[in-house]
């Protein structure tokens, strides 16, 4: 048996029409700071094709939002 092989996993597609993967949604939330579903859709075009993935896009987005660090209340308004 040959031990020199590589298993390549395809990204899990959430929106097939626009080729948006779970990894892309994670990147938008955690790297680019997307915080609204509207902004996610504008940036990725997810769920703008046939629309059948809209609930899956929403669910994946909301799940990723729960993984972000919560902001402290008023932290943006605190001045030294």
C-alpha cells in the first residue's frame, strides 16, 4: 500500500449557486468582521441565486457570530 497520498477535502458548500462555502462565511465573520446577514450577502452573494440555501446561510452566519468575542458595553465610547 502506498503511504504517499494526500486526501483533499472539498469545502462544504452552503450556497451552490454562488459557490459560497462554510469556510468563506467563517472568513467573512472572523477575518473581515462582517456582523450582519445583509453585509454577508452583499460581500458573498450567498442566497441570491435560487434562494433555496437562505436558511442554511443564515444558520451558518448566526453560528459563526456566536463564536466571536463579545464587545464590552460602552467600550467604543470610553475615552481616557
